C-alpha cells in the first residue's frame, strides 16, 4: 500500500478481458494450493527460480505505472509473452513509484532505502527480495547492502517476516492488528514461495506460516489490505487498484 495513505476505494473482481489464455500444456504450473495455519487460510504459490522466469515490473514502455495485472498482461502480449502468475510486489508512494529498492533487468530504478520513518516499511529491519542467475533470495536490507549483490530483479519492502529463522522482534502473538497480508519467502532448497491470506491476520501468525509450514528461513512482507493475486490456475484474478511494483512469472507463447 502507499507509504502515505490516501482515501480510495478498492474492490476485487474477476478480470476477463486482456488476459492471455494459453493451454495448460503451454504454461508452467504455478503450484498454487490452499494452506491452513493457526486457524487461518492462505493461498500459497511456489516456483523454482531456475525453471520459472520471475520478474519485477513498475512502469510500462511509455513510462507510466502499470497499476494493474491487466495492463501488464496487455503489454506482455505484444511481446508474445503472458502472465503465469502475479502479485503486488512492495510498497509505493502516492505516484506509484517504489518506496525502496527497485531493480529491473539489472538496472536500479530506485535506491535501497534504510531511512527511519513511519509505517510498516520502516518497521526495521525491512528487506529485499531478489532474483538473478536462476536463484532467488530474501535478505534484510542492511545485509543485502553489505553483500554487494547485483541482481537481475529486486524489490524492497518491509518489515522482514523471518530473519535467518527468527521472527521479526516486533511481532506480538496476541496483536490486535489484523490485515489481509501477502509476502514472499525462499525455502532452504531455493524455491520461491508466495503467500496471501484469505482473511485478515496478524504479523506474527503470517510470519510463522513462512517459518514453520513453508520452510522459509527468510521471508518478507510485501503489503497488506490491497494484497492482490493473479493465479489463473485457481481462477484468482484480483482487481485492486492502484498497484505499484508487481512481481510476475512470465512465459512465452509457443512458436
């Protein structure tokens, strides 16, 4: 969600126009599934970064924010590509630009942000999800900077959910802050795991989902309330406007 909230109406709807409809044999299986944890239900989608083309997007070729999965899908179709999966990928300013680090095709479009401030992004430590050379990772922002990583794609959000196997120190198991939440983690085996809650949940429970059920020693919160998912294999096509950075799994139409 924007770092500086403003009033706007959001809703969920099935998107039927503008999306490619390849046959199941043409697309990688997003492996989306329902998971229950501590009495709450989640949708979890997993990908092997060595076999799936995981990317980050924010602006279209004209330099305007995509704002939606539909707009991104339409541009991809002009390149003979289509969306296999997509999720909103991090917090953004009122103009939909990223609050923190944003890298596309090796080009840094926004710098790492380790400033103090208000809101979930600044609930330190925040972190970075990055992809490159068939591998992916999640790392606290300070550690990412020290490591000197040069990714193909990266997005910064916050707070970190799980840090080297430990929950974020500010999370409370009895917190009354309940939001629909989405996030990303990387398993010990290197698989990328995305999750979104079906109903409002607290940070603590969402973090233990990644650590205790999904085998992710590091996981990152992406956003809350507007949490949006495009997963055609389960007929999930959220329409929550506006969207800033978008994480997408992309495939090419067969020739």
